[in-house]
């Protein structure tokens, strides 16, 4: 059975996306930081911080959910990626767990459209190619259970990396969707 490929690769600011849920690359406190975490907290407003205090943190590889508050997305799924060391500290397994935990939590809340940043590839230093392979493999695993799965890249370069990774992974006949900014 061929499935319609519902994975989109975008370049842009995830805080602007009007989807059911955006995923935040958070830290274990869930109380904000820099990068996409900082951007999401800035866009969502102070109520997000107050709400996240009630979540009492999050372990690496797990995910917790909040309302979107002032971002267009209805919900925010906060997940904590692994800090890259040298690849022998279960980094790949933990990053996979971030995507799976986020997808499973999204399914519990009937999320149909979801956007991910490139988790762990900024401050946490995960090599972009390896991280993209993990992200795309997880998205392909869940593609039949969502209307839209978006990889929201923050640079054209990252988007092209995701596209080449997706093209390498999908069977002939499925056409990856590449929607430029
Ligand atoms: N929209 C989409 N992607 C973004 C945005 C944005 N507004 N801002 C940054 N990014 C991208 C980065 O370019 C990178 O590709 O998100 C990816 C993840 O980078 P980070 O935000 O640095 O996240 P991560 O590497 O997982 O490190 C998490 O950084 O900000 C702190 O509190 C956070 O301690 C945590 C750590």
C-alpha cells in the first residue's frame, strides 16, 4: 500500500505556524532558555512559563504538553533532547525517544497537524545529518497517523539536508513535498 507522503519541509520560524501543535526543544526545567525554546516562550507569553512550572520538569527523551497561549499553534509539546557527547551515551536512542514521545503525546490529544524543530542540533550539538536521519525516520513511521507532519527548519541549508535525507529514505513513487518559505 503506498501512502500519501504527508511530511513537509519548511524553512521558517516555528512560532508562526498555525498547526495543532508545535514541538519545543526544551531543557529539563521546561522553564525556557535560548534557541527555539526561547523563541517559543517569547512568542507564547508569560502564561507559558507559569503553566510549565506546574509540569515539574521533563526527563530527556520524554515529552509534556501545554496550551499554545499566544502562539498560533493550539498546543506546545515540550521535549528534552540529548546533549551530544560522542555518540556512545545513548544519544541516538534518546533523540528517537523525543520524536516518538512527542508523536504519542500528540495522538493522545487528537493532534492532526504537528511541526518539529531540529531537536538537539543547536545548543545541544547533535550532528545535523545524524539528527535529520532520526527525525525523518520517526516522521515516516508516524506519517499515516497525522494529516500534516512538518519539519520546520531554521535555515535553507537545514531544509536541504532534511530533503535529501527524506529523498534517500522514501521508496520510489512517493514524492517528498518541499515547500519553500
Ligand atoms: N523556529 C524553528 N527552529 C528554530 C528556531 C525557530 N524560531 N530557533 C532555533 N531553531 C532551530 C535551531 O536552528 C536548531 O536547528 O532549532 C534547532 C534546535 O536548536 P536549539 O533551539 O538550540 O535546541 P537544542 O539544540 O535542542 O538545545 C536545547 O537550548 O535553548 C536551549 O532551553 C534550551 O537548554 C535547551 C537547549
